[in-house]
C-alpha cells in the first residue's frame, strides 16, 4: 500500500510539473514549449484556460500535500515510541590495535635543563 501511494504521489508530481509549464506567463512564452499554451488559450479562451489551469494546479498541489501527510502519519514508524537499537549492538568488539606506547608527559613544574659544560 505504501508503494502504491508513493507511485501516485510521483505521478501527481509529474502532472503538476506539466500543468505549471503549460500555464501562460506574463510574457506568454508558452509558444516556446511547442505552442501548447497558445493552442489551449485559443480553444477555450485565454481567461477560462488560465482559471482552469490555476484550479488544476491548486488541486494537484493539495493532493500531493494530503497524500504526503497521510503516508507520514500512517505508514512511517513513530520515532517517539520506537526504540532504535544501535548499529553496533550484538557485534563483537574489535581487537585492540597494536600501538607504540605513548611517553608520559613531563611534569609542568620541571623544565628540561640543557646540558651545560
């Protein structure tokens, strides 16, 4: 069910991209995208086409929003109640690495005296 809803969200998202690209802009550059926007405008009238595309855009965006909230609420795990085990739980501890011994620091009160002859 989760995968089905995600596929629906993806298809709605692709349709939303297409509807936004078809909408006529202020400069009406839709002719550069194959003239689809200009054809729709002459077929239905420019004002009706703009209103229709705006309503479709709002509807598709609302559908993506509602489906995303639905998936988040009902299909994803609740982080507050689920105890996540650390990735290293149950794994064996690594063998201690062979390192050279680190020399002990000299006390701060004594400074090394240079050899004087």
